[in-house]
C-alpha cells in the first residue's frame, strides 16, 4: 500500500520542465505545456534573450538561467526541452545526460553523423527517456494515412508521394547554420516517408537548384528539390520541396498500393469556395507550419509527458533521429555528386 501511495504521489506531482531555446518552436512548447498539459509546468529557461522575458513571465516561468548547465544542475527539474539552434543540440544533450534529466530534443539531433552516434551511445547507456521532435508523426491526418497503410487497406505500399513547400524561405542568417534545405526542412518528409512505409531507406537520389534568391545559392543551399527514395522492402517515395510557394504553406501526401490509395490534401485557411464565369475559386494555404501543425505539437508533448509519468518508451526514438539524418545527408551528397547514394554509405562512413 505504501509503495502504491508513493507511485500515485509521483503521478500527482507536476513535472518540472526546463527549456533552452525560446524561438518560434520553444514558444509553442511553452504555451502548450502551460495551457494544455496538467501534468507538467515550464519551471525554468536558459540562455534567454531579454526580449523574451515578458513571454516567460506571462506563462509563469520561475527560474531564468544564464547558461544551460546551471539549469540542469537544479535537482528540482525532471526533464528538459532542447529547442536551441541545431549546433548546440549535442552539447545540451550531453549536459542533460550528465545531470540525469529526461530529454525532448528538436530535430535534427546534430548535423554531424559522428556527433549523433556519440550522443546516442550515451543516451542508450543512461537509461533516461529521450525523444526527438518529429511532430508530424502526431498529426491526426498523417496518422490516418499511416493506419490505413499498416492495416493493408490499400494493399502493399508501392509509391509514396509527398509535397512539402514553404510559403517563404527562412532568413539567410538561419540558412547559414541550418545545414541546408535537406537537413532543416526536407528531413521532416524523409522521416514521414520512412514512418509511412515502415521500412528502412536503401538508396537516395536528389536533384535541386535555386529559382529564387541567389543569396541562398551563395550559402551553398537550394530552394527547390526532388528526392527519390528506394526502400529495402522495394517501396519507393518521391518528395518535392520548395522554400517558396506564393499560394501559402503546402503539405500533401499520397500513398499508392496494390489495392488502392489514400492520402491527404493540403489544408487551407477555410473550406469556402465560389464559382463565377472565370472558374472556381477557393482559399489559399495556411500561413506556415505553426498553423498547420498546431495540434501535432501539442499531441507530441502530451506523449512525451505521458512517457515520463507512466514509464513508457517514446514513439520517436534516437534511432528515428539518426536514420532521418542519414537520409538527409545522403540527399545532400547525391545533389553534390550527381548520383544515387546508399544510406549505408552515410551510416558506415
């Protein structure tokens, strides 16, 4: 009875979460936990720009630290959310592991395969909960596509087609440290294709160029690409990406199988349409990912908190993080070399 009492007491306690990185994604996580998740609070934040202090005050964040190590040293903190710039992720993961904090880390874990292997080895040895932020896996629409595929309602999956286009490119300063379009944008689509098919990617071929701002090209990046994935089970996927779609955010998927197909259309501002002598007219796409994937960000955090309170393993693991990175690096290498790249080349390099 006493043991049961302490288990119940632990579950009643609100988990104290620390966060580093108060950009667009960090603010989404703070708002979601503060307003929609009863089992946790954002207790502390690190490396906070002074302009973000009013936002933290609004949601009752009690502790502000100058650096992340000061935050994770606090014994009251149960877990951390790492939404800092990608080049800090591996450093922050190591510090969280050092002080035995559970970790939710935004993608990618790092831009370097060697660093990812190093930190994941530490994660596996630590026994802490570690989840990667591929939020689209928790989107109800994408999940319905996944369930239909798993249930074989469309037979054997043969072709997956993903369209993923942003309304505008990010600032050049962001691109300088992002690793490029395959690692900061298309990596979500690579993960989704792997998730839907349920098989590992065998080979990658990518083609791309810059159609818009030449400053992107000066950074060694592209703004438009098509990538073909071939899976170990024989399935194939085509993914088209663009950093600029002047009609709004465009997210679509189609899965074609031996018995049929299923998929989702792009979400638009509203479902209204009208027709006149010039044809049919309807609303443009949503503004950006914060609108389109608002629900998925909440569901993924609820899942992470549930894993902590009920001792479950996260659905998105370190392996998912490293495989998505490997596909993205293979796509980047394919573009540079003009040839098909095996994922094993990246993993075993």
